């Protein structure tokens, strides 16, 4: 970590400006190209390699010229900085260093995270900072292709993590110092000896840049004693009940607090302390006996050292004449004679409780109905009524009513519960009120139900053969009794049954990318290595013709050139062992893909309700371009699997990848897994 004065600014030499301008221009062009989908990362690396190969090599951290700050007057606050080349900066994952650009002549960038994989993180660490308030600031070189939601996380030892989102596609906005413009991310308050960690990851919508982070004090270190107070008590009470208030005070420092007092203001008409003047309890006494609606208790704590907390319980009881439904509001505070409290807003506390009275006991019914939500004309609809009484009293004259079932449903009393009857008459007949007529109803009379008792009753209906196809049959079930129910919202069940006319099942396939050995080693020129295995199952609708598969590389498309003569194999006899080559001698296409779209016979037939295994094999090239290869399904492409219904010739549409469907309806369901990471040796 580097600490410099706010006025410490070193002007770059002409040669530094020339190299930096050239590098920024080159990298700007590269990021402009990176606006394309993630597959264009290969072109980004290729362009970067071509650019840096013609410039002087980047200085290592050990050989970078040491920056020595110029002494400044004490009136200027120090600024603490960590650059991406400093020892207090760390990274995980893949970060590319760009020399001769950014603050202190370099910065790093990372590709955006894909499918929550390939996480890259950067971390700036600041240690042993003095107490006080600091601004957290960041600087970067902006490019149009950078993330608009780069998220910095600021963590201290005493406060929750703060998240700050920056638009790195635009230049930072803020104060200029140290030859850069810095954008404010957050403001933090530190205790003595605190550490700060700033974290940045590639969980963003595009490339992210890691460069410099600065901490700038906003004023002189804080002094005084920061007291805080709270009072805790029950939320509900009954007349005559005994209870406790717990008064808590803490000194958050940095100095000791002297002659500290806690005060509690209460309503003596509702509550009464179980000690009286001049008796004391834990240093507490009644300062002002109850007169009117308020009384005061004072607790003398004396000296409260910095970073020390204390708690005192006080026992009270509710006045017997306290009215039901009244609210007991009790307030408290803490104060000190000296020193001054820099944050007095947290010196107060408040609690309230409701005085409850005994309520009449009730019976809490709950109703649920289970059923099959699909049927056919001439079929059946079966309901299962599940009624329970959670108590605490017996539910008297308990009923469940199905009001006005559909005209297309015919009640089958022979196989339904005998307690359930079909009626055509008023169900409710309240004296003095107009009866509620029902053209058709099913009434289940369950009599008296004791507390914590349940019952189940089946209801069966025959569906009229002339019922309209794709229509909906609705039924509303209601539970009731002569006993008051405190929770009537769970006494209803609304049901919907769809009447289908022998619908044909939808066509589709499920593709499972099979996990292989985590890693293996092959030598240049080695033949027939296993790169990937997928198993594809057609559903029961009909046979499927597989016509195309697309594969890519897990980390760098350039690695695909390490293998030649890609071949797609299939299991043709169902023993789960591939035995036939569907397409051979396939080369890399579009610099980033392996495409099998010209299979023998125009495709491979996967019978309905059958699973077939496919494998990709290849020969290691005699001359290697890099040191590894890991083949994966080309999920970055919009369409990476092509198939059609064998009989109709209709193409399957929509690909759902790991439970995420990007179309209105997906007929291809894909589950990915990691294939073997091959380490290649020349």
C-alpha cells in the first residue's frame, strides 16, 4: 500500500506519454472489437498479442521504478493507494495485464463470467489504518466494451459489506489527483487499527478492468466517546404479569466516557417497578415517582471505558387495572458528562408492548382438496376432501359444501363418501334472511369434530361424454361450522380441471453432457483421444432425426487447433458403447467451433423413448498451439443442437440450457457437465 499526499503529483515524461498513448489507443481498438458475443474473446487475445509483440516488454513488479512521494505540509490529508501491480493487490482466475496504459503504467482486464463459471476476482488490501472516515475511490481507463455494472465490494472489520456499481464504459467522474481522475465508490468509518478490503469480480455484463484504488480521509480523526443505547422488553403482556426491561449501553470509543447515566421513562398507570425509593438495584433508583402518565428511573454507571458494553435488567409488573388493548410505550436514553458524543443519534431507545386479555376459545378449521387437474369426455373427476380442526375447541355441526358443480359433472354417490349428499334446495336458511338458493350442490356433513382431529372424504363425478374439449370445470369447496373460526382464510379451496380430448404428446429430446475424467495428459501426435460424450433421449411422442451438433472450447477457442480430424461417433446397438462414425475429419470452423452437420445418411435416428450415446474423438496435432484443450457443447451459440421429427420433418425449436429457456417454448432440454481437461505435451 502506498501513502501519498493529496498534492503529490508527478508529471510523466514525454516518452512515458508516447508509450501510454500508443498502448491506450491499441487497447481501445481491442475493446471496441470485444463488443461481439463472448466467442470473440479469441480475437481480443489475438489482437492483444499482435500489439504487445511490437512494443517493449512490460516491466515486472520488481523492476518497476519506485515512486517516492514528496513530503507535503501536515495540513494536507494523506491518501492511501494500492495499484494492480502492488504487493497488496491479489487476483484469482484469468486476468490479462496491459502494459503502458492505466495508472502507474498498467492495468488488468478479465472476460465476463459465463454461466456462473470461470470466476475471476481482484482484491486490493489496506492495513492498519487510523480511525476516521474515508472515501473509497477507483480509477480506470474507459472503453465502450467495458461493463456498465462492474461491482466493487468494500469490506471492513466492523461494518457490513458495501456494494458500489461503476460504469467502466465511461470515464470515472470525480476529483483529479496523482495524475488521474478518481470516482467515489463509498464512504466508510474505521476504528483503530482497521483493515479494508476492496473486491472486484467478473460477474458483470462485459469485460471488467482492475487498476487503482485510493482511500482518502474526509477530515481529522474522530475523538470523543460514541455511546449507544437500547431497551428491550416483551411485545405482549397480560394484566398483573411480571416482566423485565433490559437496559443496555455501549461505549464505541475511541475515548472513555465519564459520569454515564441511563434513563428510563415509563407510564406508572400501566406498569410499576418492583423496587421503590430509596432502595437501589444495580445503581438504579426512581428519580421522579409516578405523577400523571410518566415516571423516571436513573441508573448511574460511572465511568464506561471505550469498547465496553453493559446491561441492567429491571423488573416490573402490569397494573391489574390496566385496560385490555392498551399499548405500553417505554423510552430510554444514555448520556455522559464528558467527553462529547460525536454521534448522539444512537443514544435513545424505545419499546412497546400490547396488553392482551383472555379471548374466547375457538376452532380453527383448515380445508384442502386434492385432485387430478386433467380429464377427458366420458372420464372421471376424483376429489379428496381433507378437513382438519386445529382447535382449541370442538368444531360443532361441521360442513363442507361444493357449490354449483359444473353441469358436465354427474355425481357418483355409489363410490363417494356416504356423508356427502347431492341436494337441490337452500343450503343456508337463516331466520329473518332470504335463503340462498343452489341449483346443484354437494353437502358433506361431518358433525362435531374435536380439536386436532381430521377427516378425509372422496367425491367422484362422471364427466359427460359430450363435454366440450379443452374446457375447464371449476369447483369451489367451503368449510363451515357453528363454532367461531379465528382464521377463516384457509376454509376455501378453488379447483380447476381441464377436459382434454386425447392430446398428442409434444415432441422433444433431452441432452445430457456426461462428466468425464477431470483431467488427463496426451502428447503431440497422439491418436483418437476422447474429448466429449453426450447422451440424447427422445421422448415418447415419436422418433427424432439428429442433424447437427456444435462444440466449442471451455476457456480459449484457440485451443481447438491443438486437435485434428475431429470425429463424431454413435452407439448403434444400444449397449452404451459407441461403434459407428457418423462424420469424420472435421476441422475448426469460424476459428471457434467444431460443427457436425454433414452426418452419414443426413442424420441419426433416435427412436422414441430411447437414449443414444454420442462421443467426439480427435487426434492431437503434431505441432501444438497451446498446452491444453477442453471440449464442451457450444452453448454460446443460439442454436447448437439441430433435430427434427422423423415422420413430419418439423424442426425442434427452442433450446433450454441448464433449466434456462430463451424461447417461448423449448423442445430441446440440455444439461451440461465438465468434460476432460487435456494437458498437452510437445
